């Protein structure tokens, strides 16, 4: 079985942990994330007739202000940047944050996900898409379960590239 | 006409005299009698009520007075800590002493058995020929034999598990490897000054030793007493294992093959 390390990054409270909780059942206590700034979860997925073991590193907050060990980003095969569609501050500096993740992980492509779509109307979502300076890959709702699976499948595809 | 009794006059006079002399006493007697009767009546009425109250108190004593008593005891204990300690000390001492004696007895038996076995002429000759270990090491190693409980071969950067060995069942090994790598990174980032690596994590009953290499690290959890010679021997074996893995990196992508190699190089060696 192929094993891949994937990262979930983004500001505090954007719903990274909720997305993982939707996708994964097997996980460590959430206490770790507030203690050492990361929590590791595991999910075995099937992708194009292949079984892949995803080790998902949920890294607490990525807006540059937090002191996160750089080593958390090393050796990652893919990364997902999550922002909160309903909170502007989580995507205003997205360029800077993405650059930081790219620099630390050495990854070129990062899956960009706007979460909490359940809190906005279709028009409001369109407005946010216009405002965000990069292309958004998926609009999800961890609460409703919308497109969560798709987001992780995209991440898996990226990890296998 | 009816005849008057002979002594009637006399009797009447006597009665009159008695009334005159004892009138006050009679009044007192009657008052006393009334009081006794009243008390008797009161007793008959009140007794069941008192019995009922006593029964109620007996049943609900903790409810009525529990808090007050607890509070009082607490205050008393707080105010007389020395006395409490003095009172408990002999009892605690006896319990601790009993436990220690029991453990020492077991230890003595174990040491005696080992000494008997290891200090036979045959064994002394064997050791003389082999050299290296001292006598204390041998006895300690026999009594608290170090055991390799878990082995993890982990990719240094990604924290992905390449191979493992486990004596028992532990939590998901992949997740343990990931979190161990995260904790290691966290500790190194927080405490290390010159890019040093975390090498040991000690628990109460076992120790996690970490040997770092360029692209992998090997974590070994051991129980028992890890004396210098065991550590040295284990370190040699870990280096041999790492050398084999790093020379043939295909081991890192073939978990089963690597697991067999770990058993061969570390457990059976």
C-alpha cells in the first residue's frame, strides 16, 4: 500500500479539523493540536484502482503569526489550503500564506478550498470568488458534508502526481 | 331512735383534729398527685413523638449533620495537622514497610536464584573466556531483563512508517509514527539550539530510544533495566539494521520485508 503525507493548512477556525472529521474516523484526540500545533489522522482511500494510505497532518493556523515547527511541512506529498468563505481575514493574505506553505513544504501545487458554504448565499459565494486572488479548487461545507470527499480526492490525486 | 356509738364523739373530735392539723399536707398531697397524673399523661402523649424523632434522626443523621461534621473534621484536621500525621504515620509506615519487605523478598529470591546460576564454576569460566560484562551487570540484567517492546523505522521528514515490530498490540502504528515525528519535531524546535536531535523519551516503566540517520530514524521502546552493555549492544544492532536499509532502500517501500529484517537484526540477533 502506498502511504502519502498530506497537509491541511489555513487560519484558525476555518474548519480544517471539521473537514477531517467528516472524512476520517480514525484519529487522535484533538488536544494534540492545541498542545503541539499539529494532529495526525489516517484514512485509507481507493483512487484509480489503487489503495492509498493518507496520513493527514492538520497544522494549526497558518497565517505567519504562529510559531509552528517548520518540520511539520517537510516530506509532504500534497497540501490543502483551507479558508473560511464567511471571514474575509482568512483569505485576504492568501498569496502570502500560500507562498509560506510552498517555501516550507517544497510543493508547487496546493489545493485551495473555501469552506463553510452553508453560511453564505450563492450570490455571496460568487462575490467571495471574485475577491480571492487565486483560483479556488473547491467550495465545501464540512457541516453539510458537501464536496468534502471531492476535496480529499483532489488532494490524493495531487499526492500521487 | 338510733343509738350513738360509744366513741362517736371521740372519733369526731379526732377527725376534726386531724383535719385541723393535716389540712395543709393534704392540699400539698393533692397538688402533687395532680402533677404526677399530668406528667404521666404528658409522657404518654409525648413519648411516641420523641421516639419518632429519634428514629428520624438516626436514619437521616448524615443528611442533617453530615456537612457540619465534615466541616468540623476538616477544620480540626487543618488545625491539628501534626497530630494527624503523628497518628497516621505509624499506620502508613507499617503499610509501606510491609510492601517494601514483600518486594525485597521477591527481589532477594530472584537475585539469589541468578547468583546461584551465574556464579557456578562453569559460568565463571564461561565469563572469563568471553570477558566484557561485569558481574553486577549480569545479575541486574537477569533480574530486570531489558525487553524490546516496539520498533519503528520511520521516514524522518514525512513521518511515514516504513517498518515495525511489536510485542503486543498498540494503537495504530501509522498514527503513532506520525505523532511521534510531530512530537519529535516539536521538541527539537522548542528546545534544541544547534539542530540537535531528540534521542530519548523516558516513561515510568519503559524508555523510548531514538537513533537518527540522514533520511530515517529508528525508535525503540524497551522495558526493564537498560544497562550500558545492553545499550551498547542495541546501538550496534540498530546501526547494522540502518546500514542494511540505507544500502538497499527498497526495504523502505516494502513493509513486510522490512518487518522481517527488523526481527532478524534486532530481536533474534
